[in-house]
């Protein structure tokens, strides 16, 4: 058995767990094998995963709004086609993730309700407004870039369906990141006005992108357990540092500045040190008081209500087909 004494400290055994079941589960994790839907798993593992996967799915769906806002205003047919494809990919990512949540026994309709009535969260980043076309570049470069850094390790998550969904999501995210980089590259090598627009977008999206990785390690309530169960493979701060290290040379190629006077290479560790993150702002956004929280949820609720007839028609069609097959 894996026999890590720390685990018992973090997660007390609950009433429904026999020591033998728990031992087999811990052994599977220790052997780097995946846990599959049919396998026994502790309630806390199931609940923790559901919380994270649902939040992740909701983020993809809400994340369609800031960019969807620019589809009709894309500056060329090519840009419009690319942006539409990207936003559609995000709908697809939401769909894979809701499916992964269903393998844990969740009901998709319940999850959507929990998003709309604020019982479940979605990523803080999507509560900021997209003010100019350059924001499409900054979102692709920074937000999708942060998503890749966060999600590549999730392809090795201990829960099989989540890990497998992440493989495809990450492939698509790298295309998204490149398209954002390309938008910014074009603007930053364009007119003075375009350069200023690109710089302004990066100035506004930089700090919220760093916040995407979650609170600092000493305030992250779920990290310890999640890392022991190999859901998360790295801590919030480790991934945030990795992201900064990835962005600095790319910003140089773009000819854009990252808005942090304290950003500096630490020769000893080879990592970049960066200035303090405004965690008060982060928690305000998470609590629902960001610049766009209300608008995002209101829009989602309206879209859900307006789509009721599609769900009813699909259910009626499925019932009819089932009746035909049975007859
Ligand atoms: N925003 O203990 P912690 C995308 C919450 S989609 C809001 O560190 P954990 C994309 C956290 O939920 C991007 N809330 O939590 C889409 C917890 O509250 P609860 C989404 C946050 O889970 C379209 C509390 O703070 N990616 O990239 O160990 C277009 C304490 O945090 C945030 C994912 O969801 C936040 N940023 O670590 C473009 C990836 N951070 O639940 C791009 C999967 C933390 O106790 N998720 N909170 O009420 C994860 O990797 C982890 O859940 C996190 C947080 C790293 C986000």
C-alpha cells in the first residue's frame, strides 16, 4: 500500500469507507493508474473532483461570452472565422467536461442550475470586460496560455475521464493560444494606434491572468488533498511561476511590456520574481463583485431559458426513437 500517513491527517475516513477499499484506492493512485467511473472511490475524492470539473465546465461555457462579444466586430472574414471556431471549441470543452462530471453521478441539468443560481463557481478571469479587438489577442495569448499551463498537468490527473478530456482540450488550447499571439503580433507590429491598443490589452489582462491559478499556496484550501490524490500535480504558485517564465520571452518577441516593474529574473533559481498580486481584487471577483459577474450570469440564464425548447425537442425526439426501437 502507498501508506502515506499524511493522507489520514488531511482526510479522515468517512462512514462509507472500509479500510480495504481505501487501501485498494490509494494503491491505484500510488501506482499511477487511473481511477475509472466503475471503481470504488472515497466520497471526498468524488466530491472534490465534481467541484473542480463542474467549475471548469462552467468556465468554458461562461468563457464564450467575452469573446463571443467580438464575433460580429472581427476586423476581417478570416479573423471572424477563426474566432467563431475558437468559441465553438469552448462550447465543446464545456460539453466534454459536463460529460466527465456525469461519470461521477452528476446530473447536467443540476450543474447548470447551480451555475445560474451562484452555488457553483466559474473562473474569475471571465468577469472582466473585452473593450477592444486587442483583447481577443490578450485572451488568446494570456488566458489560453494560462489554461494550457494549468491543464497540461491535468492530462495526468488520477481520474481517467477528466484526464482524457484534457488531452483534447489542451490540443485545442494551444491553437487558441497561437491565434491570440498572432493577433497581438500583428497589432504590435502595426500602426502606433494598434501598438497602443495591444499594450493596453496586455496591461489589463496580465494580473487577472495570474489570478486564474487560484489563491497563493498557503491559502489554497484544496491543494494539499488534491495533490495527494494526484488530481492536481502542481501547486497554484508553482504553475503561476511557470506561466510567468513562459510569458516573459514571448512578450519580448511581441515587443510588448508586462505591467510589472518588479518583474526580474532570479539568477539563482532561474525563475522570474514578480510583484504582489491584488488578492483583495481576486476575492471580490470570486464573490461575485467583479466588473461583469452579474452580466455574465444574467446572459447565461437568458440563453438557458431561451434554449428550453431545444432541450424539450431533443428529449421528445429521443423518447420517440426509443419507442420505435422498442416496438
Ligand atoms: N476563479 O483551494 P483552491 C479556460 C476558488 S477555462 C474562481 O486553490 P483548487 C478558458 C476555488 O474553487 C479556465 N474561483 O482550489 C475558457 C475554491 O473555492 P471552492 C478554468 C477560484 O480547486 C474559455 C477556492 O477558490 N480552468 O481556460 O485546489 C476561453 C480556493 O482555491 C479560482 C479550470 O477550471 C479562480 N481563478 O484550485 C479561454 C482548471 N481559483 O471551490 C480559456 C481546473 C480558485 O472551495 N481547475 N478558486 O468554493 C483547477 O485547476 C483548480 O480548480 C484551480 C483552483 C487551480 C482553479
